[in-house]
């Protein structure tokens, strides 16, 4: 493997490594060789560069004739990537040459944050039409970095699915988007805070890039599938929590076992009539209690691209038919560009915070968000201070200023507590301990 070979070369006295393909690739396309390092945090201590086949052959001939001085100039971490998709339906065009300019590209200023171990990250984007699927190769780069990404080939029928893998086992994040015109936007990956939530997938009819329907009910069966979300619409995972509890009229409802699935899966059979339920669960530093209305589902309300939980871990749960996301309220936070690449913000001053209350996407209109109360703590939840929120012109979106004392007067992090509700009385009470660390 490349990692073992690099260590062997270093021990043998090599001061650098030049790699080239000793066979000419058909068509002459100078594709780089991919070096696989099993340790995602591995960085070679000696310089490594790649040259094309012709350059490699010429260098080998020069070395056969005697010593050669080699000088390689360049940036080892390429800070930009192009993602280009040019779909051609039912035909092969006469000309396969495409020219891209600023007028035909969408620029995204991306940052990759990481509060854990440093190492290599990668991101790759899938460009998907309703009946096709394409995958771009993943280009490794340093986590805690900033990159510029360009998207080209505007098509309203193309769904872009981005997947970022961080340096730690389990680091996994996804983002869905549509790119139809020149623009310049900002995208943060692995930025804090992370909360319960539901992904926002564009309504493009692709057979791929399917998203789990969040907190959905299939007829009379409620399945507690949920996601964890980061600022900017990034999904950090889709989950089933064995410790989730559901109550009605103060009494805990029993979970319904399913053959082939672990005991305690969050699956409940509910009465057909409308009722008020209370669901509680904890995930990492997040804990929440939801109060929501629910009744039997007769009309399908999950949007295109969202999958009802008829299968869990590949095991049928024995329920088919229409499903609909239930009106649970979710709340997410966004400190904007205040968190640095280590997900830390500066103590001793005021920071703007955007708070978003919303429901899972549904084909049936959800009740509007009606209000919110917010508190913050700098002593890990021992003391809570109110933060005054102001609604914006975006439904469910509020802004506030969090006045943070000097670092020495804190325990090194901000915790957040919120309650939000909609016009029908559906409510969330959520606590996020150590949502963002301080510096």
C-alpha cells in the first residue's frame, strides 16, 4: 500500500517521490494516480508529486545517463475544484468540447471545519438526472481548510448530492442542491452547532439521492427516524434511537417489535383518531421533548425524493401505504462565519446568531411557526440567560445577539436552550450543551 511504500522509501534515504504511470493511457488522458492511505490522517514526511507518462519516460532516460537535479514547484493542496455536468439526453452530440466562463459557473466558497483530530478530508459530488447517476472522484485535502468549488452545466433536472468525509471514523455529511444559474454562495461543512432536524432535498424527480422521511407515520404506524443537521443545510446522519420514548396522556406507549430488528426500535402503532403525543430523546449533547398532534394517515404527503420507512436496515417492517411527516418542530442554529475552522468563536463580545424553527418538508402545508423563546449558558447549563429574539421576513427564522463574557468567566463553551411552537400547538423544548466552544 502507498503508506507502507512511503515509509520504506523514507527509511531507504529518499528525499522525495515522483510518480508516473509507466503505461500510456488510452486516449492520452493524463489522469492522476490515486494514492490510498489506510490511515486517513497520514501525511507523507517526504514530498510526493505526480508527473505524466511522457515526462516520466523522459526523466527515466535522463537518470540512466547520470545524476539529475529535479525541482518541482506547486501547491501540494489544491484549493479549488470544478464539478461539471453536461447531460445530453438520447443522443451523442457532434461536438463534445465545452467552454466554461464565469458566466456559466456557480462559485461556492466552502470551508471544512473540524473540532476533532486533524487529517485528510474529501468531498465528492454526484450529479443525478431522474434516470441516471454519476459520481465524481473524491479529492483528498486537509481538514480545517477553505476551498473554492465551481459548478457548471446548469440544468433544472440535475440534482447535486455532495458527500464530505472527515478524518475521523464516522465523519459523514451530505448536502442536496440544485444549480441553475451563475451565483456566488458560501457553504460550511462540519460547522457547529449540530442539532436534531430534517434535511431539505430539492424537489427534483431523481431515482437516486433518496432521503429518509423524518418522523413519519405510515397509516397508523409511527417510525421515529430523524436526522442531525448542521448549519447550511448539511445533514450529519440519519438515525434510529433505541432510547426514544413516546407518551400519550402521561403514559408511555410500548414499542412494537419487528422480526429481524433489534429490540427497542422506535416503532409504535397509534390510534386512528387525532391525539396529542410527547416524544423525548437524547443524541450526543442534544436532548429534546416534542409535543405534537397525530392521526391516521390516509393521503400520501412525503415529497418526491423522500422515502417512507417501510424498510429499516433492509428489514421490512410489515407496513405499506401512504405516509406523512408528522408536525414535529425542529430548531437549528447558525453563528455565520463566527466559528473558525476549529469550530471556536471568540469570547468577550456579542455574536449574531440565527435561529431557524421549521417542520419536515411535506406535500401538505404545515402550521406556521408562531413563536420562540431562547436562552444561553456559558457554565454548561448551570445558569441560563434569556436571549431576545427578533423575527425576520423568513417564516420561522429569528435573529439574536449573544453577549459572551470573557473566556476566564466561562467554562469554555456556549450552551443553548430553546422552546418553539407553531400555530396548532406543536412544540419543541431542546437543550444543546456545549453547542460551540470558545477561545
